[in-house]
C-alpha cells in the first residue's frame, strides 16, 4: 500500500501505473503500436492482392491517392506566410525593445514547462482535447456566473500588475542609444 503526500503525487502514481500497464506489459508505445497496425494493414492488402488471382476474386478497391500540385502549392504558401509571421513575432519578443512582452512570454513558458513536468506528453494531449471539448459547453451553461468570477479575477490581476509595473518594471531603464560601440 502506497501513501501519498498530496493529490498531484497520487495523479502521477496513477498515470505511471497506467503507462506501465499499457506500454511495459504490452511492449508497445504509441509509435510502435501505430507502426505495427500499418504493417499489418500492408501485409493484409498484399496477401489479398496475391490471392485474388488464385481465387478468382476481385482486387481490393483502393482509390488512386494523388495530391494535386495546386493543393500542395497553396498549402506551402499558407504555411510559408504563417511561419514567416511566427518568426517575426518571435524576433520581436526576443530582440525587440518591449521588455514587458518578453517577461510575459518568458513567465508563460516557465509556467507551461512547470505544468508539463507533471505529466507525460500523451496525457497533456488528452487533457487538452478533453478541455477543448468540455469547457465551451460548461461556459455556455454557466456563462453568467463565469463572467462574474472572471471580472473579479481580472480586476485583481490588473491591480497586482500595476503594483509590479510601478515597483519593478518602471524602474528598469532601456538605453535609447542604438549605436553600437566599436573598439
């Protein structure tokens, strides 16, 4: 019998038990499972194709899977625009003169890293899908109560941010001289 210190330790222990049950006992992780299912599908189709001539059966009906060049070019253009926009935003955050934005992003990434350390990747994906499907329904059902609580929380966060801004962030000076020193 295990004793638990807190709720998060209990969740980690349960998650570890589930992971061991499905991966260590079965000998599969997600990648090997998908690879084995695809391998089995290819073997079945190959055997069906070869046996169809012996048994006078029709070949399996598989459509010709082709991607038109126009679709690929449109997708590449859309991806290029999105990637370029992401790179501009990343450059503005990392190199730009907006210290507040940089600190907000850095703090957000640290929080995500801290929370992500408690879970496995697939568990985070599962929780993300579950939350994305359930939160809108719950919000629609309890919209008035949630809005009231969010307004109160927003006011508290704004007062705390103003205190931090007045005491810490406003005292940090950013040099206006953009000339590089040369030796």
